[in-house]
């Protein structure tokens, strides 16, 4: 089974959401990507449809934007 991908930027809102997502779906079912640290994956997130972080992309491609933390434009700086 493909994993969901949870993108965040490392802010307190994002870290809190990450903890909740991991607790809900299990660490083995989600790939956590801190795009604040892994900036090379910003384009991947945008291509998947992520408009703001934190956000989770499900295995079938749905993008779930969670508790608005920062726009992708803000993250790219």
C-alpha cells in the first residue's frame, strides 16, 4: 500500500499537526516531509496540489489542507 505524505514547514502549528496525524494513521502509513528542511521537495508538494502547509496527500492523490499554517509562497520565501 502507498503511504500518505504529510508536508509541513516546521512551525509549531505544523509540528502539532504532524504529531496528531502520526497518532491517527500510524508512523508506518505516512511519510513526513518537513519542507523547511527538505526544500528540494517543495516542487513535489506543489505538483501534488499542496497550496499551504500543513497538508497531507493521500495515496489516491487527495490533498487535505490542515489548520492553515503557511502558504507555499511563504515557505518558498
